C-alpha cells in the first residue's frame, strides 16, 4: 500500500483480452495494466502472437516487451495490484523488423559509390 504512486520498470508477462500483466524487475511482483488505461484506441487481442494491437495507432503490446508503470491501486484482501502504463520501451531486433501487418520490411539496396 505504501508503494502507490511509485514507478517501476517491468516486463509484460501475460497478455489477455482485457489488458496485460507486468512483472516488475528485481521485485517479482505482478500486476495488471487494464485495457481501458491504454488510451483512446481500440485494441484487438491476438492470442496466437500473445499481443494487443491498436486499431487506430498500430501500437503493439506483446509478451516480453519492456514497460514502465506506476502503481495505481493495491487490494491486499484480493491480492491484486493495478498499474498505469507510463511508457513502452521499444527495442526492435533486426530479425524482428516487421511492420504491424506482419509483412517484412523491404531492404533497400544501396548503389555502390562510383569512384
């Protein structure tokens, strides 16, 4: 209860149709970021890819993403913690460089410099 308002870094540990769960780094506490706290977008749940995809903004939240959250609510009786999303820390590996539609990005070949 004394951590309400505090901010933490974490990893998305589960994705559901109603939001995603975040496990805090080095603390091993898990809480929920509800889908209603993700802004003015409609999110589609993709259970195969374990992700939420924003219809208007193309924002993607998927299993394993790094995020920063703030503790919004703690219910000790039900053992539940609610988080507010502060930011998503983007890190795209070269092998994962695909567009939101799942189509690979085109590699542009550079012309050799003439000498």
